[in-house]
């Protein structure tokens, strides 16, 4: 039973559809203006980059780009994603 509580999960579930708490947490990722949401994804990407989790970093930067933030933040996200590709040695998908 404790495994269904996000604080005590040891692995991410395949789907959040049957867990209202996870649905609420996931909705928070997209709360705010496009710039705020993109900034959040950039920060998560930066953390993943520091931890050398290249695929995660690439994914977070891509999510930020998808929010269509202002030009300055968009250029940072593209540059950060390119840095991931350079570290990885090829395009990450």
C-alpha cells in the first residue's frame, strides 16, 4: 500500500492514470506561463546533466522547447540540448 504513495515509491509507474496523487503532481509540471514551465524543465534538465543522465536531460530540455518560451530561454534550451548530444556523442532520442 505504501508503494502507491509517491514519497515511498522505489520506481516510477508505467502509467499515472490509476493514481490521483501522481496525476496531481504531474499537472503541477505544466502549471504557470510557458516561460515558467520551460524554466522548470530547464532546471530539471540541468540537474540531470550534472548527474550525467543524458537521456533524461535531453528529454527535459525538449519538454522546455515544446512550451515555446521567449527567445532567450528557447536559445538556452536548444544550446543545453546540443551540449547533451555532444556529451553523449550522438543525437539522443
